[in-house]
C-alpha cells in the first residue's frame, strides 16, 4: 500500500496493529528548537533516528545527548539512533534549529536495555554495479552489530548509488514463516529523492509471473509491504533513499525468498550475497 506524502502532525503514519503491517510501527516527528515530544508504544520496541537535526533523548532516567548530526538532508552525513525498549516512555527534545525524526518500531514481547548507535557503530554495505543498474549502499542502524541487543527490529537506510537504477532486485519476498526458506517480516519504507522533485516506482507482484501492482512514489512517500515480491526503481537523473523498517514474526534475522523467475540474477550482481547476510 502507498501512503501519499502528507503532514502527519507528529501522529503515527503506521500505528500499532496496522491492518496491513501489524509487526511495524512508524512515525515522523517534526520539532523546533526547545520543543519536546513524548511517546510510549506498549508491545513494540522502537528506534529513534533523526533524519535531520539533533535531539536529546530521555527514557525513564536514561539520557542520550546530541543524537543526530545531519543538517541539510539524509545525504548529509551518517545516521545515528537510540533503541527504546518495549513500552518505555521516551522524550525527544530538539536542540538544533529544527528536526525531522523517524521513529521505527517492531512488535515484541520482552523488555531489553536501551542503547545508542553513533556514527561509528553503523554497519555499512555497498553492492551491485552501474552495469547491472543495481548499485546501492546500505547503512544499518539496527543491524548485525546490534544482534544480541534487539528483539525483532531491523532499521536501515538504503541509497541508490548514482542516478537512476533498481533496488530490491532480484525480486524477493518475506511474507511467510517457513524456515529455512523464508521468514515473515513486515516492512515499511519512507522515501526521499535528490533533488526532491524526483520520483520512482514501487512494484508489488503477489505471484510469480502474474501481473501485480505498481505505485508512483514521491519524496516522503510511505510504502507498507505485507506480502509479495517488491523491487523499486528511481527515474534516471535522480538519487533515491529509503528508510527501512523490518519487524519479524518469529525471529529477527531476515530470510528472503527470491522470485524463481529472476533468482538467477543473484549470480550477476556483485556483492549481493554479502548484503543478504547482513540482515540479521
């Protein structure tokens, strides 16, 4: 499903027990200097990631100061984040002129310890090639480095490298728990384009070799993926970014099932198998 760009007024874009992606939670919070935002999400672990701006974060006596270093946009430096345990009350205070802050969440039933992820804790992966039109870069905020600290939540930023090209290819899905071949992971994206009037397309093919759906994505579009194969592409001449939330049903590690028609393309894309191994 495509949720068109809109002013959500600091209210969840994907709330708890969403009809399509009940394992996910997503909010965008915009604040001016000195403003505060308090939230609590029972039954969901969350991660606070400033898209731009700097914030102080407090939760039940634990403080993390000066989180976030980007000013212009999501291309302006490395991401930072703070993990918020299930049901904890967190307060975000803007310390820069303004901030736009993502809150990503996944359903979970255990309370873990809070922690921060600074720029030096980000796990970076780059794969693909210009020739295969699949060149992209991934910055894992809650990734393999945080394997033993998080329940079911994976949070990453994905960038196309260069202008134009495909992401999420070869087409894959993760909508059914049938280990060892596939896991059920609900997924939510929020897109950005550079320049911001760029756009792209999100495909969603429910069954191999049968027609599916396609959504015209724009700057600040949100996509909720419940089931099906889901590659996306950006128009030539533009760069694409998407903030990615994955919430697992039974485990944190993601097992993707690649569309049989296109699975052979795994052998043509440099570094893709290393990328797949990082979603744990």
